[in-house]
């Protein structure tokens, strides 16, 4: 029997989220920014990065893992580099602060990089990617997490789930975006399986002995997730550790786990956002070259293949038309937070 669900308008969902976060001690700015982020995930049908994430934000605050009223600041940098110190807060306000300067430097230089340091991060990357593509720019975003994932051939957590996202602007159309963890599945999806009492599929994780395991609790608490694509996913994950860790002077996933020291908070680390202006890289006829990309996308779809994010966009359209759907159990749990 399918789980019961509740439909909320976007205004109702935002109001519920903001009230909970304010009650638990987050500043007005963070309550707004976090709420907008989780609602965006819920609208797009991504339950693991939707309203469920409010619970993690609250637990992280209770454990001392995030500064609830942190004020990010821009640090001195040169060339096409923008550096924002989140000062221990969630990444949303740091990104919002650095984005205008990132866009400005990209328009000046053709390419620019935003390094966010000392942030706590929990959200899907497409939310940030789409804010760059709507300016007509190409975007690449990645970050480490905590050590949840064993490298291919290993059995102990060392790598993060290490998401990687890419965005390509499409004038007059929704952008081409992909956003995926380099682990076989996002950790949030394993958490939802545990929460719902479901076994996880083969290939998602291993137990403490490195043996394949279908019990989400064992994978989360004693074992490790696996990378996708075996050694290929491991190599990509290691690249993300390096360019969003030492390259910007911040923590790798295993160091983030050491920083957490068993608190069970959301990951504390850095994030890299790269923006590229096709008007520079493709030259004077860049519009013509962007139209060639549209031909390419059409050829993909003509074979019956689906462009990445198509299901997300369909879910977004459905949510905007009929309301945002969440599980009844989660809705009741969230409502209870207003009264405890």
C-alpha cells in the first residue's frame, strides 16, 4: 500500500519551514534561505533533498555543528577568483553573497571561480547551478561531504558522496543540468530507506567487512556506501576531494568527519562554483554555437533518450499546478516541531 501524502501550496510549505527554523533558533535570513532551498528540492520531486532536510538542519544546530546566525563575508582575492567565508553557517547565504561578484568577474574574464569556505552544506547543487545558467553562463559545481563512501577495492569510509553538477544555458528553454553524487546513491536516499523500513538495492553499500549489504542501518552506521562505476566513480570522487578541498584551502571528507567528531552533524567543508561565459570561449558567433547544442539535444531525444533533469522539471511543473507533495508522516513530524 502506497504511503499517504499531503499537498501544500508553495506559500504553505515555505511558511511551515520558516516557522520551524525560527522556533529552533535560526536567524530570519537563514530560515528564509534554508526554506527556499528545501522547497525547491521538494517541488522538483527530490524527497531526499526536500523538506526532510529540515530535520538534519535542526539536529546539526542542536549538536553545535552550525552557526545559526553566521554572517558570511567576502575575502580579498585577485583575478577571476571570488572567496567567501561562510563563518560556520549553511552555504546558502555565502553563495548569495558571492554570486554577483562571480557573475561580474565571469563577464570580465570569461571564466571565474567562487570558493566558499567554512560552510555547512546539505542541499542539491542544481539550485545553485540554475542561478548561474539563467545569466547565460555555463556552470560547474562540486563539493566533498563527510567520509561515507569506500573507494573501489576498499571497505572503509574515506570519500564523501561528493556531488558534481553541470549546467548549460538554453535560451528560451530550461537549462541542461545534471547533478549527481559520485556514490552509487545519495546518502539521503539510504536514510529515507531506513526511515521507511525498506531494504536498499544491491550495489549501494557494504557492511564493516566490505561485504555487500542491503540493510540501510548497517551501511550507514557500520559500513560504507560505494562509488558508482567502480574505479571510475572513485577517480571522479577523488578529483572532487582535491579541487574542493586542498585547492581552496578547505577540508576533505575524512577531515570533515574528524571535525564532526561523532556529533552526527551535516558536513562542514568548502565548495567550488565555476562559471564560464560562452561569449568569450566560443567567440563572436557564440549564439550560433549555442544553437548547435540545441541540435545535439534534439538528436539525443530523437532516439527516445531522456535529457537529465527532465523528470525534475516535470515534477516542478506538477507541483506548481497542483501543490507540493510530501509524505503524511513527514508532514506530521514537521508540524509537531512547532509544539515541542
